[in-house]
C-alpha cells in the first residue's frame, strides 16, 4: 500500500529514523550488553527484555524506511474555499442533526479520538475538495449517510501531530 505523505511527513519520518539509529539503537545495544554481563541468559529477564526492545526499534526503523520508499508525495495546497489537507472542517450530520469538527490529515497522522481523519478514510474522501454548503454522500456498506460542509478553517500543520505506530 502506498502511503500518501506530505513533505513535512517525510521530514518527521526521516527525523525519527535518524533519532532511532543514532540514539535509541546505541542505548538498546548498551542495555543488551549490560544485561548479558549478568550471567545465565536462559533465566535472565533483563537480557530478554533488552533484546525485545532492541528488536522493536530495528523493526520500527525498517517499517519507516519502507514507508518512505513506497510513499507518494502529495501537496498540502488547496483552494481557500474548499476542504483540503490540514483544514479543520465543520460537518453537519443529517441523520444525527449534529455538527462536528474534523481535521483532515494524511493516513499516518489519522487519530479519530482527536477528530483527525485521514483523507483516505470514507468520510475524508467524501469531503476532500468540497466547498461550504455542499451536501455529500459518505458511502458505507449497503448505503451511506449524508453530511453537509458548514465551515472550513485553514489550520495548517503545526508539527505537533504524531506518526502512527504499526
């Protein structure tokens, strides 16, 4: 699966890889070395925990590097009057007779608990590129539901979003 990433996402990923290679890797190797010095490895919990942490770090590095190799770089730019990446949008849900605010982000930063939805999610795809006042069908299973775009705020990417774990 090709991830859609912005230039800022790529910079964040590269910074995490560098930190993991230069800092975390050295700390993990030291922890393994220190735990190994405690003697019998078959019953040494510290050694097994240190090896697990080291392997988890290496796995994360490989995951991020693979993501960068296969990524599709997309632009954050959008017209001022249409829903775009890093915009906060107020949506009116007709079935619930409620309004809710969401921020559209790339899939690696999506977090529904913080109302950050991916532009690759059904709701994100449906409202991406729409304008205030447009009524949109969000496809779900057998049918779907309708939302109306009520307000668009250009909130931008302040760099505080975290990259999802795997």
